């Protein structure tokens, strides 16, 4: 009989889609979903919905009788999974700590519910090593933790060789303040002032789209910057393959599938110097690590990376090999799906 999973989380997110698709493909699981209906922008109403959601989830568990409940984010849906009454529970930490924003007045409450989620979970996903640091610090039972990224589809994100005679850079992160697209644009304005030719493709949508377009005009580089807006994920590999440098400057990071996708397509990565990126990138070995919000250093390292073609070519070969060995969706999702079956077999003894 096919086993059934109840997924708690935002089912439209790319990470969630990858997770669920892999479980269906490699574990033959049937998956049903539940998520909060109130958008984040309506904060009070969303909190109110959250407070009453354990009742709704328990009802689904009684009616649908899932073999397992899985949830993304330990401080929200993970806590709801812990309250679900399900016999088997897996939760995934999505960020470096999931305790975000760091200055929030709700932080003590988030710490409390996260600890409870960790305690009740039978399996905890850390999509990368950086996530285990905070887990160990609060005494999580590390025997329950599986450290493994979901991986990316290497049949879609294939390697390519760019013969570009200029910087063809790409940014694929959501257009939100924490991804610092403004810093990237200002660094490219320095290149423009130095007479260095480039094109910069900014993929995606977000609250900062219009202000970033305005900034590109103010910096007089709007003719060199392409804002694609939201695109189907199927179009992303081609855009990456046409680029030679990938840039991502977030202030915080868990495990970035976007980085793996760029590495798979032979884009040289220039990323912010934070723990989530330090797990994968070594400065001037297989990419560049840039101090957060340092416009001048970012501009300098962009120039260095483009001028040092031999170093860049060695890096992209190593990066493709690394992704094939460590972030292959076909391999990693099979491991995860097998782990779920193993856990359910053990729990049903």
C-alpha cells in the first residue's frame, strides 16, 4: 500500500516543490499539503490563523491518516507538525537558525517553539553543515539529524562554456532587501565608471523591483542591466549557461540551491562572506567571498575574477564536479526517500 505524507509549508516555493517531487519520484509517496492562507503582509490576521491551525491540522491527520508529517521551518510549520498528533514527524530547518529576524520581540517565543519542534521530531533535516551549528548549540539530538541538501536536477542544469569577451553576470535571488541587489548595482556602476564593459541579468521578482530599476537609471547603467521579472524555472538554466559570473550578496544564508544551479552551469560564483556560503566556497579557489555590503571590494573582485581566466576556468571545472558529487537531486532525494521508509518501518515495529 502506498504511504501517505502530509506536507506542512508553502507548497508553491521552489524548495518545497523539489522536496515533494523527489519524495513522489524516489519514494512513491502520496503527498497532501496544508499551508496558512493569510499572506505575510497581513501580520495580525496570519498570527490569528496560526493560533487556530493546530485544530485544523489535527482534523486532517484524523481524517487522512498520513503515515508521516513533514514540515519546513522549525519555528512555524515545524512547531505545527509537533502539535499534529502524527506518529512520525520530520522537520526541516530552512535557514542558518530559522530564528529570524534577529531583533524580533518574538525571538524568545520562537526559541521555545523551535526547541519543542526539535524534541518532537523523529528526523531533522539540515540541508547543509551551516545549519548544524545552531542545532548543536541548543543541544539537539544530532542522531536525529540528516545533513544533506535536496540537490538540483543536473539533467536541466548542464555545464556550458562561455566565450564571452566581457563580464556576463547573473543574479537569481528574490528581489528582497536582504539580498542586497542595490550593493550589486553600485559595484557595477564602479565598473562602468572605469570603462569596463559588462551585462548584468537580474532574474526574478520582489518588493524591490521598481526601486532597483530606478537605481540602475540613477547610476546610468540601465542599458547594461536586464530585469527579467518572474520567469518559469525551465528558462533559468539557459540564462545561467549564457552567463560567466554568478553573484549573490545576502546578509544571511542557509543552503542556496541557486548557488548549486550556478555552479552546475559553469558560472563562477561571487558571494557574500557568510557561514552559509563558506560551507561551499573558498576565496579565490573556487569562487570569491565578499564582505557583506562592501561595494568597493565587490567591484575589485569582479574585475579580478574576469581578468584571471585560468583561475576561473579551473574553478568552474571543480565546481561542476563538486555539485555532481554532493548536490545531485537524483542521488540525494533517493537517500532522503529511503530514509523516510526506513524511519516508518522502524516506527511501525
